[in-house]
């Protein structure tokens, strides 16, 4: 399933800026498995729907260490690895502001 | 072009947002309070000078009371201006922003110094300089947020210009 979403916040700055849009694809991902470097959208209890970049694939693709680009980004350093069932989509198109 | 198209879709269907946040995700930052603080400092400086012009030395209880209030308000708002800028600089501004706007640290330091000077003196030029530095900060802040800005005359008793986002 394809979804168009709007980015809010600066955790992935300057790769993704507040106000950018992303088109995400749900399972099954058109480009196959989630790999390190992919940007994913997932629901994290207590934090809402987040967008982060995968730093490392863990447990043969069942969990993912995710990171923002900032020292104080809220990411796996705070809430641990993200499991596959939390993931709603993978970014397949990044629509940047001018 | 694609972004404009996505914006149109967003305006019609209110797209879901995905958070790329840091620390507590309140996401509400605005330099407007700092601008209000700086404008208030200018206003208090004006009031202090007009009190002296009107009443000379002014040794009446009325004069002393009004003057004390103007000075206290000037102190409070100069400090509030510094506080607001410190919060945005400390919580919102990230390393990557500092790389993109290398003048930011120097600008914040300048605001801190001008804020202190505005407390120590009743110099209108200093107060206006404080507002201008805060305006410069506001312009960078809104640029980071992806918003265009404009300079408008403040609709208050002091009509110096402030930088505001075009929403």
C-alpha cells in the first residue's frame, strides 16, 4: 500500500527537512527487504509515528536499529530496536522542498 | 513541482505527519516572544526618557513609582528576550543548522550581550540594536523552518519593524 506522508521535525536534518513529503510503500516492499540505509516509517509506543534511517539490520531482518542524524535525535538509542511488525512502510520517494 | 503537488494534496486531505523529532517532541518554537521582549525594552526606554523630560528631577511619589515600574519592566523583558533566544538556540538549533548558518553562535552571543546592555542602560540605540539582532535570528529560524519572511511595522506603541513568517 502506498501512502503520502509529511515530515515534521529535524531529527533527519539535513537529509530530510520539516515540510518535505515522502511516499512510502507497505509490505511487501517493492524493492525487497529493508536494508541498512533505508528510511522507514514505524509506530513507536509513546512516541507516535516516526521516520528514521535504518543503521543496522538485526536478528535476520526481524529487528532494526534506527537513527536520526542529530546528537539528540530520538531513536534506537532511546527506545531500542524497532521490530518488523512496528513498521508501516519504507520510503520509496522523497519529495523535497525547492 | 512535485512538492507543490504534494502540498495541494495535503491541503485537501490533511496528510498524516511522520515525526523526525528530537528530545521532547513539543515542536513549538517561535522567536516572536523574544521580539515582543525587545520591543517592550524600546517602549520602556521611551517612557523613561519622556518621564524625565516632563517631570525634570521628579521627586514625587508618583514619579518614583512610575519610573520604578518602567525600569522593572525593562529589566524583565530584556531578560525574557535572552531566555527565549537561549531556549531556541539550545533546544531547536542542531549541529547541522550551525554548519549551514555559521553566524548563528556569534549572533546568539551578540543578543546575550545586547540584552545585558539594555538592562544596564537607557540607551534607545542599544534597545533597537537588540531588536535588530533578534530579527536577524528570527529570519534564520524561519528559513530553517522553510517559511518565507517579511518585515512589518510592529502594530504597537513602538513601531519598529519585526521579521515575521508569511503563513
